[in-house]
C-alpha cells in the first residue's frame, strides 16, 4: 500500500493552457479515492500525472514520501486500468494477464500461481483460454483488473473503467470493485464523472472543477456539508435546489447570505394532498406542520417521475422550478396545487462568492 501526495502541482500544456492550478492533495494509504467532476475539470490529467504519463509542469509528486517527478511510469509500482480495457485481441485471457509478468521476468511457476489466484478473485478461471472478442464487456473489464492485480502494485489507477458498460453491469461492477478494494487493501485512485460511482465506492471524494479542488472529504461530508454552491449542486440526485435569497420569502438571514439551497428530499408537503396508490386507490399524503422560520411556499406540480416507492416531482413556484421527492406516498397528479415546506435547519446558505455560510 502507498500514500500519494501532490504538492503545489501545476500542469500547463505547450499551447499555454493551464489544466491544473496549484493542486495540493493527499491520497491516504489504502484509501479508495475518487476524483470526480465535469468533463474537462482536470481529473484525468491528475491521474495521468500520478501514473507518469503526463509531465508535471511545477510542483512535486510523492509516493510513500519519495519524489516521483522524474521516475519512469514502469518504475513507479503502479497499475492502470483504462476505459477501453486496452487488451491484446490476439492473446487469450491468460496471455493478457501474463504478458506484464513475462516482461518483468517473473518465474513461470510464480506467474501461474498469480494467474490462478487473481483469475479466481475476479471470476475468470473458466475463461482463461478465450480471446477478448469472446467475452462480454464486464468480463473484459475483469481481465483488465486481473492483469493489473497480478503485478502486485502499490497503487491502482482507474480511468472511468465502467463507462462502457450498461447500467445493470455498472452497478454489479461497482459492488465487485468495493469488495476487491476491501480484500486487497491497496490504494485505489479512480476517475469518473458519475457521482453515483463516487458516492457508492469512495472512502474519499476529490471533487474538481476547472483545474481546482472544490472539496476533498468523505462521501457523506461532501453530501451533507458541501463547501460551496458548486459542490452542493454537483452531488445529489436530483440536484440541490438553489435560489437567490432575494427571490425567496424573507426569513431574516444575515446580509452575507446571497443564495439559499435545499435538498429535494427535504421539501415536504405542508398540507395534505389527495393522491392515489398504484392500484388506483385514493389516499391523502402525509403533511409536515411548519414552524416559525421555516421556508413555506406554494406551487403547481409540473412533472412527475415515478421511480417505484420514490416519486420525483418538479413544481412551478413564484421563484422558479423546485425539485422534491416523496417516499412511500400516494402519487399526486400533474397540475395539482401544493403547499411545500423546508425546515430551516435543512437550508444551505451561500455568500456572494458562492462559498458556504454557516448560520
């Protein structure tokens, strides 16, 4: 296992474009750290600098306290799993897994032991004599993982490895990667633009935007205690509702509050509404009784998405569209007039610089 540290790292390309600005980051030993953010935010560039595939313009990269800036990729004791698997099509699964070990001059008996062991871990034992073209996308990704694992690297680097898989297989592979990390205890650094992958797999999330780290913390901290408006609106499905303070009812906030936000799950019916169960039976929803200082507002249901026991709504209000959701409640029809409420303690406040304001 290995810790990774980036100290004042900057990456500028020959055309003068700076992708990473003064990055300071510690990736803990044995962590599952996920770099997440929108396209072009610099997360893949960061991963490639750790791998040695991109030169660092300024600053230092350390693995286990040793400066790695000028160390060749092959000498960093890391393994990288790519988005497109990067398998050799003419080789069998066994050949793909073994190739790096042969180049490293690992004795045959040891090669066979590692292949057998790691093939069993990722469920490939019965496919060792097949070619990649005979495998499903998920099986090919397992080959790429096994090929990385047999090298006994200190660090696993993964660049959107699940993006080419369908939704069901992505969910399955997420579970398998979590179990794999727990079993190996090795440092994982994983790049994705998918917040579901980040929230479900990471022990630490590094959320980036425009080459800068917006927040680095555990998933529940990122979700429940966002550092700024960008973080608050990037993490969470549906996205956090955020409105200009001036457009909302006056709740007596201090002058340094410019934006007010709340999670869709925290907007509740303030009055019972007639809805229906899937079997057509009519019923009233639950209702929350507002308290002094709560945000209370009216709206009209414009969109309804039924997700099973969870229903996601969009309501048109006097200050904009509001997303909210209910759980195990009757379905309310589109066009229904509703009264909604958000407990004051569930409101997130942001300043004019979009940084979090703690009341």
